[in-house]
């Protein structure tokens, strides 16, 4: 019981001093304590980072460099380019898309084609743009069949528009991209 009285007296004195400082003083003390805590946390993290740096340097010295990764990377790139159709096959691939349009009973009034070589690669990109007007499920099935039958064609843009809410006919602007390997780059 005698210990609690001096402890109570000290707590009361500390509480009195804190109240005397006001909220500005209390905030300053809180910020000072937080700064000290953060300082010690940063110091601890720096020590851990220094230890980890030493471990990394030790591992770099003891682990040999593997040259196989570069060979594997070249192998993957070679297989990728082998999977692409040649630039000479592009017209046939585009004709296959047009055949699918007819198969789905869609009418094609116009289409735009553009070709672009991709810098720093052996690929040529063909952009095929055309509008279609039909029921939504018909256009969706057409797009799905193109994607499933032509592995090197990607759908890059599709935009639907319906003029009348009561109509089940939509206008769609489609843009496909055909990836081919450049002629002479086997």
C-alpha cells in the first residue's frame, strides 16, 4: 500500500505537468517520442539491409553464372517465330476471315487493311478493320470462331452500337490484328 501512494503521487504530478503544457505541448512531446521510435526502427532496418547485402555479395561470389538461360531464351523466341505464319500466308489468313463472315451470314460492305513492320523484331502486323451489322449473338459467334480458328489473329478493338432499343440488331466495328513473320526471316 505504501508503494501505490508514491506511484499515484508521481502519476498525478505527471498528469498535472502534461495538462499544463496544453495540446500544443502534448503534441510536441508525442512527435518527439514518435521521432525517436522511428529513428530506432530505421537504424534496425539499415542494419538488416547491411547484413542482407553481405549475404547477397557472398552468394554472387559463390554461385556460378548460368549461360543456359540465354540459350533457353533464344530457343523460346525461335519457337515463337516458327509458330507465326509467314508474311506470304497473310492474304490466305485474311481470306479465311472473310470466308467466316460469309459462313455466319454477315454482309461486309467495306474493310480496311494496313500493314506495319514491328521494329526490332521479325514480325509484320496486319490490321484488319471492318463494320458489321447483325444480331449480337451472331457477331459474338463470328468473333469467337475467328479467335479459335486463327491462332495468330488477335481481336484488338470491338465497338457495339444499337440505334433502336427495341431492335436486336447492332452495329459493330471490329479490328483484328494478324501477326506474321517477315518474309525472308525464317
